[in-house]
C-alpha cells in the first residue's frame, strides 16, 4: 500500500492547467521505480518565474528563473525530527511558464514537459546528479527509463 506523504502546491494562476493527481502519480512512480520505502515525504511546488527566480537567487546565487529546482533534505545540516515523523526527501519546485516555453520549443505537450521536470527533480532528491559526464549519462538514462514506464 502506498503511504507516501506527497504534498502538491500549485500557484492559483496555474490551478486550471494542472491535474494534481497526475503529479501524485509521477512522484509515486519515481519512488516506486527507485524502490524507495513507502513512508517518504515529498513536496512538489508549481510556481511562476518570479517565484523560482527568488529561490534560485537565494539558494544558488543565480539571479534568473530556471525550469526546476530540487531541495533535498540530505543536503546541508540534518534536522532532528520526532520518531513518528516520516522521512522527508525534500522539495521539487517547477516554473510553469518555463515548462510551457520549453514544451513549445520541443514541440510536445506541456504535460510531457512537466512530467520530465518532476521526474528530474525527484531523481535529484534521491541523489542523482549531472555535474560530471558519467553522472549526467546515468541520470538521463534513468530519467528516460522512468518516463517510458509511465
């Protein structure tokens, strides 16, 4: 039984364009395919360019919008949580306008671009990275496998 604790936050301006159950399905699929325990917590935030730019500036020192950011709880200082609290992987933040523009550029529907970005962000939460070429190839291959399995 799936007992993941997944929270979806969608800025009001995008609520009519996004089906939260599809985001839940994406996150659950990544966690299942990565054989993660059933009680993990993840938050997915769909925001605008200004919101993601502020996060990018504050946490990465880059003053521009981006398509997706992932904030893994494994990074940085550990937090002490009560024993009853489920493990929390972290947050995936997606810019809907960036996703929409990239979908148009790539010639595919926005839901495919959102799926790509959410899967990508979830993989980052699970420790995947693409800084080095070998890690990049591994992450992109896994990302493609997961997307093909949806």
